[in-house]
């Protein structure tokens, strides 16, 4: 039994010979095939990993190569064949292409060279020491304010030598600031440096945009480009609703409001690629540095230049529970003092000048910021600083998802605008009928002196229009628009303004006054 068990456990001599023969004759064909497959798979993995790591870079290089090639082609054609003048084409032709090309090159240089390598060193060794030395200089701020405001006074005296009536608007600024100071519950907490710096910024913006010819040309060019850009929405609306409603009848709900779909579509694309967040972040840091406001206040004020109250607040959604009362007041003030890019497009569809509206958007944000800090100054220590505030990113799955969401979200806004305009105008016509009937009973029967809402709000807001700098004989018209905008909504006011003839300063100031969300239906 033991021998049988041993025989079962240990192999025989024949089995050992067979195994040794198998081991001594390897299958070279199978080994070569396996090695070849492993090499191919490793090469494919290397190629995939290289594409994964550098795919985005390769696409960017390809796009940049195409852009450079096109620019060289256009340069050869315009300069050597057509001999185009740059001054005549800065806003439309080859000159505008040069501007776009320079912006692209600057963006690339900023992301890959200036931001990671140059700017940190400049900030550390030049900018911060310079700012610190200025701040440490005794009475440096006081000297700056004396020099600046003395120069401003001299400029105004010389500039208004032929028309002293223009100085009335200066008294209007002082009146509004005095009103804000009187209404402030914490007068001792007001940071006058923020107020004075804000007024300096306002004057510089006005000087550059309105009085400096190159700045005026730039904003006129931007306004023309915006008007042309929004005009493409009319073609899309004509395809859906037909040429009769769009081009011949020009129905407000079908023609004017269709721009909102287009703008919502485009703004969400900018959101998806982070362009809008980048713009808001840069402007917010500038406001924080120049005005000394908190991080959330600065970012919100910058966002309100082209975003509405809701969209701008959503950028700071994670930080809303940590805001102080002054910061919340500022967010509400900036929201009411500005408007969104989508509604801005609707204003332009009423015939309003695009460059003037864009100017109003740029100037309204810092003015609302400083006025809110005058009426409700900061009494607490903000928890969020400019270094730890991060603007929220989007959650869209793709650029197509972002664009379609923007267009679909605009549906609710359009419906709200239509409902608000119909309801408010209907109520105004009802009030006009009642007031006219009461007026006829006491002798006000002519169209010139009949009792209407426009008549009463024109009388009520005439002093405000006068303080804005409107000539007295035209204050009634502008005051009527301000009253309709405040008590009804801005669309009713723009509809009324489209029937008026307001030229030069009257129309300019009217657009500034009407350009905001501060209306009765918004508050409700």
C-alpha cells in the first residue's frame, strides 16, 4: 500500500521525460506574437496619454495658427493690394481686425506669460512697495483730494463759461448726496474716502467716455457693434413670426423682446467658458482697490454692469449667509440702480442710443456703490475678503446646454415683461380716464391741461429733472418720463419716450434716468 501511494504521489520516469521535453522546446511564435501585441498596446497608451495631456494645447495651437494665417492674409490684401487707411477702418474694417488680433495676443500673453511669471514679480517688487509708500506718506490722500478737486473746479469754471446753466447739475449732485447723508442711520461710520474716491472715478469715467474724443469714438463704436449684433435677433424673429409682424408692423412682443432670447443665449455661453466670471473678478478687484469696499460688494457692483439683480447675486450665492447688513443693502442698491444685458437689448429696440446706454451701465455701478455706502455705511467686519472670495462656476454639461438654458430662461423674463407692460399700461389708461373725468368737472377740459397721470408725475418730478441739469422749459417732459418709470416701469417710460422728440442733453439725461430696475413693479 505504501509503495502504491508513493507511486501515485511521485511522477514516473516517462512523465518526467515528457515534461522536460516540453520545457526544453519553447513556442517562439506565441512569444513573438505576445510581445508584438504588448508593444502595440503600449504605443497606443502612450499616444492616448499624450493626446489626453496635450489635446487642448494642440487645439489652441491649431486655432492660433489659423488666426495668424488669416491675419497675415488680410494684411497682405488690405495693405499691399487695397492700401487701406487704418484711421478709416478702426471700427469696421481692417483696423478693427487689428484691434481684435491685439486683444487675442494680449489674452494669450496674459494667461501663459504675464499672469504666471511677470505680474507676480511686478506686484511684489514694484506695485506693492509703491502703494505702501504712498499710503504711508503723511496726508497723501488729503493732498490728492485737494489737487484733484481744485483742478476739477478750475475745469468746470472754464468749461461752463458760455453756459453756466450746466452747473445746476453740480448742485443736483450735492443735493442727492446731502439727502443720502441725512437718511443715513450711522453718519459717524461713513468712510468719506470711499465716497470721494467714487466721485473721482465717476468724473474720470465721464471725462473719458463723454468728453474725450477717442473715448467717445470707442463707445460709439461699441454701441454700433452692439446694435448690429442685436439686429441679428430680428432676422431670427422674422423666420419664426414672419416678415409682416417683424418688419412691417414691428410688434413689441415679437420684435423688441426677441432680443432677450438671443442675449440670454450668448451670455450663458460666456458663463460656460468663464469669460463673464473673469470680467467680473477683474472689475471687482479694481473697485476693491480704488474704493476700499468689501470683496462681495465690489464683485456684485462689477457684475451689475451687464447682469441683472438676480444673476449678479447668484455669483455670490455661497457667501450670502455671511454678508453684513451694509453689504446686503449695497447688493440691493446696485441691483435697482442698474439693469441686465438682456433688458438693455430691449431698451435699444425702442430706439435708444446703444452707446449712451452702455455708458450709463458703466457709470451707474460705481455711483450706486458709493451712494449705498453713504446711506448705510459698514458697521461690522466683513468675513469675506477679496482673497478668499471665489465666484461660483456653472454646472452646465456642455456649451450647447448652457446656450439652450439661457434661451429657455429668457422665456420667463419675456412673459413677465409682457404681463407687466400690459397690466401697468392698462392701469395707467384707467387712471387717466378717471382723472380726466374728475378734471372736466372743474374746468380742465383741454388736452393741454387735462388731468392725467403723466400730468401729475410731470409736476411732481420736475425739481428732480431740473437738478439733473435739464433746461427748465423741458423739465416737464423729462419729469414725466421719470415719474412713469418710477411709478410704473421702465418699459412704459421707454415706450412714452419713443413718441417724444428729445435731443442732445435732454435725451442723454433721460436715458440715464430711465436706465435701471428702480420701478414700482420691481419693488412689488
